[in-house]
């Protein structure tokens, strides 16, 4: 059947910014997907504890007033998200995130910020996963396709509906559906078992990062450094 016909866990965060060392989680969603259809899930709204910049509000629509009025304490939200992902990994279910190196690194940074156990500590092993990142997979299997690789653009390429971009549940569901669509179109991806695919993505992401770093340096940014670790930036990439 292939992993894409089994249960997948779509995951997405919307945040105050793009740097995990500075940004905070505002909304999060976990969507259970089977056969490309949502069958369950959970959503969170956090009070991030810092002002949400206006440019971030323009992206995801969550204002400071709403986060303060309706958001739960960030520490509680971060701990619950981590617990849910870890429970799925322990069950052997893959977590699907579009550009997983951002979302999982963001969650890892928030766990550190609040003095909470890390994802590997919660799992009781050195790695996390299995993780499926359709951004990394699509960029490898269709390397020379022109055009943007945003979630919206890739949804358009694979014919996946995206009802509300930058809304956590919508993006999480779309990520899982894109993963299924990539596997349907590229049999070599569908044939891999989950940990084989995880390990392939470790290599694919590292290769992309090295190429991008070289390109930046050729273009004049001599000190450019692109972290090639996946799915957690700044961490050793270990697969089970």
C-alpha cells in the first residue's frame, strides 16, 4: 500500500517571526489524516508572552488582543504540543510538516525557553521521528522544476486544495495531502518505509543546504552558513 495510505499526522505552527531563537508560537495544529482525508486533530492558541509584530499578524491574522484574551499560557501549550507529537512517534506514526526543520526547531526552541524536556528526552532516545517533509522531498525528486516552493505553490502544482493559507489547521492538512500526492506521483518515494524515507530526507536536506550555502558565497555573502541539520536545526541528524 505505501506509507501514504496509512495514518499521517499533519503538523503546523504559526508564530511571531521566522527566527526560532527569537520567535514564539502563536497557533498550532495537529491533524490526523488517513487516505488524504482529515479524521481528527487538535488546535492550540497561545498567549506568546511578547507582542506579535504587525507583519506576523498580517500573515496569520492573530492579533495581540485575541492572543491575550483567548490564548492559553505558552508553557502549557508548548508542553501539550510536544506530548501529542511524541505520543504519535511512539506509536510509529509519522509527523508530516512542510519545511519541518522550521516547525520542529521552533518547538524545540520553545521547550528550551520554558525549561521543559526536549523532544528526544521525552522520547527516551537521541532522535525524533519518523518525520515526513514534503518540502524537502519535492525539492529532491523534482529538483529542476521552476517556480516557488511555498506550500501554496506546491499545493497548486500537485492539485491539493489549500483553503486558508497560514492558518495552522489548513496548512497542517495541506502538508499531509501534499505528502500523499508526492508519493502517488513518485513511486520511488512511496516504496520507501518510514525510516528509510526519514534517512533519505536527512541526506537530501544536507545536500540542499550545502548547495545553497555555496550559491550564497558565490553571490558575495562570503560568511554565509546554512544549517544542514534536519529535522532539528543545530542538532545531530540521527535516524532510528
